[in-house]
């Protein structure tokens, strides 16, 4: 798909590919990686399917040098800005075989297990498995069905060929590991990392102060992290982004900080790492995080980006609202960094609108640690079990003592113009015994508290009914019913 070129960044785009550093000039800031590969570099092994980050046909693998080793991620090239891979290493499906034509173990496993049918989606599956291979088999770990399914959660096959593909993934453990020679790649990436882009049309600061100063100079520019939603503005909404500030290389924001009373998740921490940090305190969050999106989206998107974007159907916000999370907003004013804390349930002011000032950056998401007596339930209803947007999302946090509900926080998504807190429903619960009568009162309250819209995902009546039924699911689960979740049936 050819797209009109617009204002370009002055700095070149440089990345490692096929034993060399590729350098390209005059690449627009909003050009996608897929367009760079297919149209500019004529690397057509990577396919365009949905151009929305859903099907996985465009999956490539990128790697970053961290402490002398490469960290591999499978990403959707169709929604990733090309400049986002500056300073990284890149592999496509055409880069795995050896020079003499010997197939990579992933390719050989797909061939042996008949893992390709029509073949269009195959390059994406191969790249997802290559990333899995690098982080498991090369590290001496086995690939089981669960890890295979998790790695392939962002890939769709319309020929229904999943069984042989999963079989191919699980057979990888039996093959001798074929490791990438990382030393020359790391050396090349270390040289590329010396350049910081703080001017031009695509800014990529590496420190928090540089980010805040860039934001102060360019309040009209588009902030991005993983661009898993901003990429859709380009490919589906045909929006132009003449200037972008990419915060994913800011060292301070790539950390999860642990404190006695809370954890602070930096805005550049990807969704996978963020959900793992949350699940360390609350294991229930792990399966909820897996349903958030497929593996490539969780490897690219960030928790901070999901929160700052403010979509009413974003899944992380109902959970964070129920947990009592706050956001830390930062700006550069009068020659220094300033910050403020805002409770997440007070952050949103309207549809995709928030208290974030034009010169501010959402820097941290602060989440309290569990208090004694906490019970948490988090539920997502969507048309597909995996890799789909919610029709309704509900998270419920309860504290109980002596048979009574002493505190309650409920976050809801897909039922209002913003992610919302069900304050009236909480009031119907607090001070009451957690029994069927209280459940009925809470169901009535939550169905009256919101006035959801009807759209292609669900009608307003369906959403209201689902809110009540998800509260019933929370009651059943919290009172010990054994088969509330699909995972329990499996």
C-alpha cells in the first residue's frame, strides 16, 4: 500500500540486518516498519494482512542489546513506526536459513509437521516461533503446549492449521540448539546506541530530563511508546503524524520499582513485563494479562501508553482503578522537572481526554500492594477468547471482615465514554454481608449506574446485563465456586 510522504526526520534510520548496518535517510516519522521493509527495502517475505496488528502475518523479530546480550521480541511490523527499530537488530522470515540453504530448526519443524497450508500467514508464525526459540530452546528450556500457544497468540490462521503448528513448536526442544552469533551484533548495536535523537521529526530521547525538555519544546507532537494504538491511526485512520516523540528508550521509564507499599511501573515498560510485575503480587492478573492481547502486542505496547491513551475499552484501566492506582505526570518547567500524582479514577475527563497538560508526560503508574483480606476478580468479555477487544471489562476488589464487606473498588470498561469507577455500586456493597441479597442489590445498582452505547461489539442492553452477570461471577468465585473460569475447565 503506497502512502504519501510527509515531513521527514533529519536523522537517518539505522539498524542491523543480515550482518550489516542498514542506513536510510528521509524516512517520514509516521512510516510503518512494514512499508519500509516491503516498499523501500523490497524485503517481501513479511506479509501485510490486516494492517491492524491483529493477524500476525507481518510479524518480525527485533532484538536489543542489554548487558552484552540480545533480548528478542516478536512485533507487528504493520503498526510499528519504522524509526522505532533505530539501533536494534531485525530478522524477517527470509533471514533464518543459513547461506547454503540449510533451514533454521523452526523452519525445519514447520516443514516436518506440515505446519503451512495456504502459506500466507506462515512467515508470521515462523517469526513468532523464532522469538520463542531464542528465549527458550537456546537457553536450554523446553517448549510445551502452553508456551507455544502463548507465543502464537498473536497469529491467526484462516486455514485452521493450528494443530501442526503447535506440534512444530513443541518439537523444537528435541532439536540441537542453533544459537545466533550475538557478539558482532551486540558490537554493532553498541555503536548505534551512541546517537540520541533529540531533534527533528522523530525524537527518541534516552533520559527522562531530555524527554521532558523535548515535550516542553514540542507540546503539539505525538507521544508514543509501543504505538500499538497510534499505529492504527496511521494505517486505519489514515492520520498523519508530522512529529513524534518516542519514549521507549528513556532509561528511567523502563523500570519497575518496588516499594513496601506500592510498585511503580515506568511508562516505557512493556505490557508483558508490567503484567508480570503485577501478577507477582496478585497471581490472578497473569491470565487476565494473557487475554489483554497477543504476545507481539504485549511485547510492544506499554501499560503507560494504554493508560494515557484513555480508550474506554482499554483493559488495563478497569483493573488499575479497582486496585486504587495513581499516575505520575511530569513536565519541565522553569528549568527543572516537576511532577504531580493523580488517582486514575479521576484522571479521565471525557472520551480520550484527560488531565494531562500539553507539556506533560505520563511517567509512572503507581499500584498499591495487596492489603490483608483483599479479594480480587478481573473479567473480560469479548467475541474471541484471545487477541480481541473487550465488549465489557470488569474488575472487583473487596475487603471483608467478620462476614461484612468493609471496602470495595470496582472498575469498568466498555460501558461509558471513559474507563469508569462504579461508585454507586461500591456503596451498595460496603457494610453489607456478601450474600445473595447484597449481590442482587449490587447488580441492580451497576446496571443503573452506567448508560453504555450500542456498537458493533455489543448492544447497550447486553452490556448492562453482562455487568450484572460479571458481579455474579465475582460472588461465585469469591465464595468458593470451583468452575467460574475457563481455565478451571481446562
